[in-house]
């Protein structure tokens, strides 16, 4: 009898246990419950309150809906994030959303923790500044060579070293030349005979040889040819090359001096190929000498050289600049800055807002109620205040400018978890 009662008791307990287990029904598709979610790790979802097993923070109650085999946020009858993107795998990835990312919901309190900052997109007029360095060089248009159109011997040298500054009309040297002496005699004979045609031809010949009018007048006044005559500089500048010495015999066509006028110099600067579309001839450039801070000079871009340096990926430009006081010296390195105003209003966003992934450039756009959506951008050139946006954003949209790397990580985690759940089903 006792054994019968024991068997009956065990049977009752089993029936009770089975009936209790049958009450714990699995969630149904579309069922809404209050679940508990990790504030820093939203993948942690439990039916009862407690602590997050990953970070130890207290789980936060959330109204959630069971959809496609997992719990997702529910917003008062609106389609949830999972429902909004339902069928994306079947229809193909949204071209606006970068691969491997999904929109994410981040509570306000968590936004404060990770330092999320946003900024509204605006169209504005900006400018692009190109900063580079340059090297001062001679203005090739103002380099002059002094040579002779007759031969002779140098009797005396007045400009006797390189680097000396000479003005137009300064004495360079005295020369004895039989050719020059004979031509002076011809001039005197033509004068005495009254042969005006011959006289003018001989006088023009002396002028072409570099003999000044006042020297010719002196010869005519004295009625005597000068065996030794002074040669004067026809140019103004610094002697950068000298190939003449006292007592030296000089021949016709021999280069004696090279004189450079440094009142205007050239600056050769390197421009990266990505900036070349902005640089035009005639634009202004600001030049500053590093060892003279604050002393800025303005030049003009005269020429853009046609070839590109294959190693540095730069092209040279030539800036012409006035050089008062000769502060700029050939061979000197200077800083160059070219400011290019952009005339049309463009949507420009700060560099910190953009995430560069190599294949895609994107930002996170704030959609309200803690939702952030990654959007692919088509970027234009970089300007001073950021990058010009060609496609992807409209004026007035709000983008994340700080904390976007943490949002990006969260988006990638959610995308990975979503992919895992899809493969499991």
C-alpha cells in the first residue's frame, strides 16, 4: 500500500512539472515584451533585470518585439530597425549604406558617455589654401651678357669681382682696340669731307659697338681718335659671372660679364597634382622668408610647367615677385601660400566627420530618437574648412562630428550579429 502511494506521488510531481514547463511558451513572431538590454552592449538581452555579463553595468528595461527569431527594439507601432531593413538581403544592399554597416540606435545617456557631437550640414562659400615651399631663382628675363663686337686688349678693369653691383652707365673697363681706333678715324674723315651718308653710317656702327654719343662728340670736338676708350655698362644689376682680367686680349663675341637684375626674382614652388586644378596663371601668391617672420610679399603665378615629377607627384610653378631691398636672394628657400576663393556655395563638412574606409567614404547622419544611419558620400576636393560634398547629403541634415568611431564600431558589431542570425535561420 505504501509503495502505491509513493508511485502516485511521483506521478503527480511529473505531471505538475510538465504542466509548468508547458506554460513557459517560446516567444511568438510579433510578440511584444519588456526585456532587459545592456546599455553599452545592446547584443545582451535578458528577460529578467540584472547586470551585463560583459561590462557589469545594470541592464536597462526596453520595450521589444520578437521578429525573425530575435528581439529588436519596438517604437509605439512604428516599424523597428529590423523591420525597416527587412528584405535588404533579398533586394541587395542599399547604395547609400556602406557594406558591413547598419543603422544603430544609441540611447541619449550613452551618447553622453561616448562624447557624441553633431553638426548641421550647411552650404557656404569657402576658400582653398595651398601651402608649399619654394626656391628663389634669377629672373631669366633679366639676365644680361656683355660681350664685344670688336677685339682688343683690356687696359684697366673697374668692375673686377663677381657680386659687385653696377648701375646703367657705370664704367666697366678701358680697352685698346686698333679696329675701334680705325673706325674713329673714318668718322673724322667723313666729317671733314662733308659726306653725311658715310658719317651717319660710321656713327651708327660705333653706337652698335657700345660707344656712347658723348664719347663720339668728344672725338669730333678734339678732332682726334682715342686709342684707349672706356666701355660703360648698358645694364643695371649684380655681376654674377666675370671672365675678364686686366691685360687680357679679348676677341669679337667673347662673353665678358653676366649681369642679373634682382629687382624682380622668380620663386619656383612645387604643387601636388591633386591641387593643380585649382592653380591658374595670374593668381596671387604670398611669399614669406622663414628667417624674417611676418615679412610677407606678394607675387603672381606666371607659369605652370608642363611636366610632373614622377617621384614626388608634384609640378613646378613659377612665381614672379618684386624684390625691394634685394631681400630675396637666389638659392634661398621660402614659404609660399596660394589662397583660392570658391565663388559658389557648396556643402562642406569637417574632416573629423568623415570615415575613410578606402573603398567608401561615409558619415553617420542623426535621424532622431537616438538613431544614426551611415551614409556613403561622393567627396569633392579638400578646402580649408573640410571637404566639399558632391553627393550623399542635403543641407540641414545633422551629421556626427565627434564619437563617430565608436558609433562605427557599434554599427559593425550589429551588422555582424545580424549576419550571424540570418545564417542561423
